C-alpha cells in the first residue's frame, strides 16, 4: 500500500514538523540489525525504528533504493512501514519526511488492522472482512483453493505473497465477476440502462457514474454487507436520472432504496475501515 512521496528537493520543511518534544517521543528505538538478509523489491537496509502515534505502534524500515528518485512511504501487508530513500537521500531527511506523513501511516495501519481482523501468524491463521463480517481464511489441502468463511475460491497465482495478499486477490477476482452481474440485475429490475460497468481499486470512492452512463464500482464492495453493496449500486443508478446530489436525486435514491440512510450510516461508521 503505497503512500506519500516527496517530489521536492531533499530539505527540511520546518513549518510542518512536529515540536521537538513530539519528535523525541515518536521514535522509540533504533535497531542495530536489519529485519532480514534480503529486502523484497531490491534496495539496501539502512535502519529500523518504531514510531508511536497515540495507541498505534508501527515498526518502520528505512530502505535505500538505487532507482528511487524521491522519498516514499509505504504500509506493508505485515503491518510494518517502509521509507524508501533515494540514492543520495540522508537519514535526517528520511526521518523528517516520515514525521510529515506519520499520521497517514497510522491511519492506514488502523484501517488495515480493522479490515484484516485478528491474526495469529505463528499458527498461519488470518481473518478478512467478507460480506460485512470477519471470516477465517484457510488453504485447501491440495493448495489449489482458498476458503474464506463458507466460500471457496481458486488460489491466485501470486509468487512470494503472503496469505492476506492472496485472499485479497481472490476477493478482487470475485468482485470482477459478481459486481457487474449485480448491476445488470438491479438496472434491469428498475428499468435503468447503463452503458458500461467496471470494477476498480479506488482509494476514496465506493462508486461513480459518468455522464455517458458508465458505472465504476470499488472491488471492496464484496467486503461490505450485501444490502450496503446494493445501496451503493442503486445510488449510482440514481445518477443515471440525476447526475448531481440535488433533492430530486435523493428522492430517487429513497424510491430505489427505502433504507438508504441505514446504509449511509454503515458506510460512514464502518466503511472507512474497509477503504
């Protein structure tokens, strides 16, 4: 999960840095040894530190990459952070960059934790949100299928990826098949035509509708309850008649989905942990 990158020259922007006492509290320790002998994706380990933001503690690895041009911050799937340094980037510059974006890292870590549920890596057990609930993820005995709760999906062909990544890829593939079928069903039931349907990995939107009638949905809709998923689809179908958020639009939404306010509440309170 890639985050901010720094496209400005490597210099200290003092106006946005936290006070000195906050900086001292943020960095808890410096590890003398790299987390592993090799760094996935290339690069050379420089240092590892633990940052604490409120109740969130994140191990951050600083990796120098010869092809990097700017500082870049990434949240890895194991919950650790990674700051990529350009070839001539300094550690003080990297730490200042992290300080400027540490709240983003903490927010994404909380979302990741809420979205993957309890895990016990030592036992090879994980959970992932599916249909609004956390479901256990296991691998079939022959290694060819993933079991996500009651659902069985083909094992994605991803090399050197952990189980959460494979579970997400399997759900993305399911969404590519399931969501367009649901749009077609609901559009036919309500007599609303659409010109095209796509499933994407948006960061901030559940769906969108273009003036040409093209509906785009977020694959993560397979992770929300089905009635919430249907609301998002009906919301976008309502835009086929009112391409705005006027009073007439919301009247159309209520006609298509009488309990839309409950769905809006779910998305506002719980959906932020999924996106």
